[in-house]
């Protein structure tokens, strides 16, 4: 009898552990989505130049939001950040997020700056298709144009006209000098599986809109607030 009770208890504990592991993974992704929601609000409401940033978002086909991009050393070194990709359909609704990582040998932040919030406005369908590959190197595709609005806001605003991807970066509420050329965006399907409970490709999430998690609704609402044409 005692042995049977122990076996039952062990089975219950094992089942609880199996249920807890996906829940912990999902919570990690929910934290990123929540940070992305706050990042949109910060970038589009803090400091000067908000009208231009909001204007690009209203015209954007999709947006990549990286709440915290780090520079690990003074000039040379690693950089990285976790990001989400969200796209808009023809009716103006925003999708749930697909998950990406941003990394390269050097992020190119201004000297003395260690962290920035980044929004990459994807202005064209071809740029969105390129980003949805497993790995996409920013600035490597010569057929696509990229523009960064950072410390030199006015010059960046002019050069952004007609760009496939427009990047806006802020650090502590100010526009930040930032170069992402050579950085690699890597799709993370395992994180989408943890967040949605089953596997989804980036195409299924952001274009077909087959995946939904209620935890992403505040992010979608924030994008609707600022990004409705």
C-alpha cells in the first residue's frame, strides 16, 4: 500500500514538473512581449521627433521591437537583444508576435552608451519576406535600403524616405546613435512554440495570423493606438 502511494505521488510530481516547464517558458516570452509594449510607448511618446516615428509606423507593413539592445564593451565586443516581429494585415489589424534574437560582433552604439530600445519599421513586403527567413543580416541585401534615425534626427528623417527598413533607437528617452549593419536577426521558433503551445512559423504568425495569445493583446492595442493610418 505504502509503495503504491509513493508511486502515485511520484507520478503526480512528474506530471506537475512537466506542466510547470512550459509555463515557465511561456512566462519568459510574456515578459518580453510586455517589455515590447512599454518600448513602443516609450519610443513614440518620449522626447522630440515623435511625429516622424509615428508617421513611419502608420505606413509600416510590420515592425520589429527590441526592448533592450546591449553593447557589451567600449567599442568592440558582442551585442544582443531579444525582439518580437508584429505585422499588419490589409484591414489594419496587428498580428500576434513572432520571436527573434538580434546579435552580431559589434552593435555600433555611440561611445558611452550601453543599452538602447530599438524599433525597426518594415516598410515593404519584400523586406518583411526577407526578415521572416531563419536568419537575416541587416544591410547585407543590396537590393534593400535601410535608414537609421538616431542622434542626427533631421538628417535621418530625410534619408529614411523610400527606405525598406527604418530604424528608430532611443536610450533613456533620447534618440541614440546606432548602427545595426551586419547584425543578424535569427528566428526563434522554439519560443513561439512555448508561447502559443504548439509550433508556428513566422509566416503563420504574422502573415496568416493563425496564432493568438491573449497576453499579446496589449501590444497589439498599443500598435493600433499609434499605428492606425
